[in-house]
C-alpha cells in the first residue's frame, strides 16, 4: 500500500506476503485533519499484480472548541479555555485554538463564546 498527502504518495505500508481476499492496514503517525491519498497493489497466486484507483480521505482530528475533552462544544469549555490561557500545554493547543491562527489568545475565548 502506498499513501501520502498527495497522489504522488511517498510512503508505503509493509507488504503482506500471504494470499487473502481481504486485507486491513492500520496507518499510524498520520496528521489530524489532513487530506491523504492511498492506493493498493495486490498480487494473485500467479503473481499478476493489479493496482487500485487512488482513494482520497481526510483524517479526523480534535474538535475545535472541545477544550475540556468531553466531545462537545458547550459552555463548559469556557472555563477550560480560560484555564488554558494561563497554562497552555501542547496537548490542549489543538482544541483550544478555536480560530485556528496557531496562537492561543483571548480571541479564541470570544470565538468559543460565539459558537455557543
């Protein structure tokens, strides 16, 4: 399997050597909220190879505004965001940067309030 952020791929998953009519591949290390492309090459018992069409997908990522991690954007996120303004950690920046400008500021608090 080849995959990457463009249809030029650039990365490969380890090949399976056993014959099977179904396959599953777990890709790790992908970036959240990022478009990817993938295609699979498979060989039959005679060694004949065929390659699938390009498949595009976008990975999921943290929900912007879900600062407290409950899976929802609610009023409960306001105090959590305020707390993060005081003590930011890399883990919370992804969900606390509501306006997606790469910084955590009071503008994010306003953006969160506007979403409620």
